[in-house]
C-alpha cells in the first residue's frame, strides 16, 4: 500500500481471539439449528400417509370396500422401493391373527409402507406386540391401530376346547390359551354362539388393553393423536365389520 493511501485509510482493528471464537460459535450454532430444522421438516417417504386418526380409519375402510368389490388398485411397488428405502410412515397399524387366510395388506388394498402389521394367532396384545405398536406410534407417528379378529378363529376355538375339557395343548400353545382365556370364559358364561362371541370379546378386550397401555399408547389416545379400533374379518366376503371404533 502507498504512503498516501495509508494516510487516507484508517487503521482497521484486528479481531481479538475471543471475538473470533464467538463468531465461530455463532456460525456453528446457526448451521446446527438449520440442520435440525431441515430434519424436522423433512418430507416423509409417503406424504399421503400423514393423516388424522379419523381419516386413517376412513381410508382403511375405503380400501376394504374396494377389496370386497374386487376393484383393488394397482400398486406401484417398483418405484416405491426407493422412497421407502430410507424410512417409513405407515398410516395405520394392524394387530391381526396369523391365520393364512387373513392378509391385512390385501384386505385393505394397501401398498408397501402403508400398514405396520403385527400378527399372532388369536390377535392378542402380548408384551412384544405392545412394544412393537408403541414403536409404530412413538417413532413412526402412526395415528391408528386396528385389532383385527376373524370368523372361525382356530386359536379362539382351541382355547374354548381346552377350557371345556380342562386339558392343556402341547408345546407352547398354552401361552395362547392363557392370553385368550378371559374372552373365552366370558363367552362361555353367556352361552349361545360361543365361538362367535369369544372372537368378538377377544377383539374388544385387546382394544381396551391397548388403550390403557401406559405410558405411550394411553397418552397418545388421550392427546387425540391415536385412535384404537377393532374389527372382524368375514372369511366368506372379505368384509371387515367394525365392532369397537375407538
């Protein structure tokens, strides 16, 4: 710089080490906050699955109506794979019986990433199942859980026979009997079509169990973020009849 210029231009103060550190910290703080905000507002894999609990149940039942009428949609599995590779946001969770004739994804005409399905013979909520559904609600923000029983359920029928004959099935099957026994006993006291009543009662009991499952599911229900309903799948028609709508 020439002598004349140096006389005209004032001396610029050199930033202190403390000032430099504060500026760096502020810049990093802004960067991290922007990153956190971007993460919060990240578009979910399936934006159409972001629904209210009531809208989720409506969509589920509309899918069942299409399935019953034989007009199921053609789902684009190929192009959905890439979107779902990095995450999932199912609009409903289904606790279904493991019976091979019951396939929730078909019964509700849904695609990949739409349903979070837990299946166990007798569609009851054991510890592991409740934990899985808690994950769906707390982590995946699923707004609906449907407990799905079905006609002629073998697990419920086996429970009724075990109670009536005072026998114990082989292997680990008694664990199923123990879980379904309360509903079966209630139906036996009523008489009539005991199997149908036990199947229905089993769904109602497990809807109630999930609603009261603290701390995650019960809190979500109280806050209006989650709806827990029950239904029975009819084998001959494919229709799902809602019996406990939350």
